[in-house]
C-alpha cells in the first residue's frame, strides 16, 4: 500500500517582501499572500488530491493560509504546534540580502542554536518525529494529510525523503503556496530489505500490494472481525499470510509471543525477516528476536483458520 502526504508553505508574508528571516516572528500575509492561498484552495478543490485533513502551524501566516483552504474546500483543519517554523535566534529579522551568504552558512552549522534559537539537529528531531507520526496515522487511518507550514520546516521534511549534501540542504526552498507531494510506501516490518523473489520475480513488497487488495473481514480471524476495517486491513491476517509466504518463498514461520497467549506470525527466509501484517500494531514495536517457530499443522488444526488460508491462497492464485 502506498499513501501520500502533501506539504505547502504559507502565502507571501510581509517579511517575505522585506527579505527578512522570519522564524517564529509572527508576520502577517500580504494581499498577494491571501490571493495565493485562495488560488491554492481552488486548485485543491478542483483537483483529485483526496486530502482528508489539514494540519497547520500556529503562526498566523500559516494558520490564515490553512483557514482559506479549509473554508474553500470544506476539509477539516487542526493545529499542530510541531509545524511551527524554526526559531532562528539572533537571525530573526535578519535582512539576508544585506549580508549575502551569512545566513546560508549559518544553516550549515547543524548543532548551532543561533544564540538562543533552535538548532537544525533539534528541528530535525521534531520534524522527523512528526513525519513518523503522520506516516503511522496515514497507514492506520487511511488518511491523506495536507501540512501548511514554513520554509524551514519544508526544508527539513524534504530531507526526510531525499538525500542531500549540507550545502544543497541549506539552499533548499519552496515557493509560497506551492504544493509538494510525498509518498509513504510499504509500512510493513522488513520492507526495505525484503528483496527475495519467487519464480515469477515477485518480492514480498509485490505480494503486500496484492494482498492489500484481498485482505478482508472474511479472511480476518473471527475474534478480531468486529474490529477489522479497510483502514486496518492487516488485522487478524498474520498466520494465514505468513504460511502463504512460506508456500511461496520457503523458510520458516516464526511467532512473536503476545500478552494474550497467542503468537503474531512472520517470516524468515535465508536471513531475510519480514512481517507483511505488522501495521495492525500501529506505532507499537514488536521484538522479532529469538521467536519460536510456528507449525502449520498446529495452526491449521483449527478448521476455520485452514478455510481462511485456502480462501486467501485462492484469491492470490498461487
């Protein structure tokens, strides 16, 4: 499954015009900035972005941009203080054209807090944690978010997804009210290293995409069926999915012991560990070390589980 997130920078502000570093200084939108926000709102309303919720910075230039978008589109909005711009300390109000390069050089000093501001490292911690949370919510709730924020925050969000040199990072920018799309893919445990292939050249990532269209209440464990939803597709699917992957790739099915006495099943194939149904646990981290092997004759002694496995296998057409 692939989910996406959109990011925009507020409309033009007074200090954008005056070419001053803004940071946490609360400067208002200009008339042009208000117009930019209306144009972006119309673009979103007329487009097919599928945005479900707007998250915005508490600073007025971002909050007012978000309100215009929300009023025009009807998309609900919620403030998230983590989207506030970086505090640039002594550089707040700095007229960057009068000292060419000074502020850009300062932005490459990642541990420096600009005499009482927020260092790049601390900003990175704040924004990376935020993006991790949004990714988890997007996958769990099936939502697409729009973040209305600032240039410095946008720069850090981009670095979450794109590798850059320090110099490239320091000059990275986004235009007022432009719209940037970022895609989260493969939220299951072990996705990045699940490169093994079956006889048709398909990896576990490919099967994850296939199964995301197949998992249903019918294939969910009966005790969890009332809680299953399209936004939590992997719930109650672990054992039948893991044994299906064993049919395809070989290896072992292992089980993480759970507090209720059951096991959460996952796969290990020649050192490659992956768990296609890990997303049902949201942000909870499982311990995949030293887990006991699971036997299909024990699991499939339950007739209902065997039937769910056969249904899943038939739908995948293995």
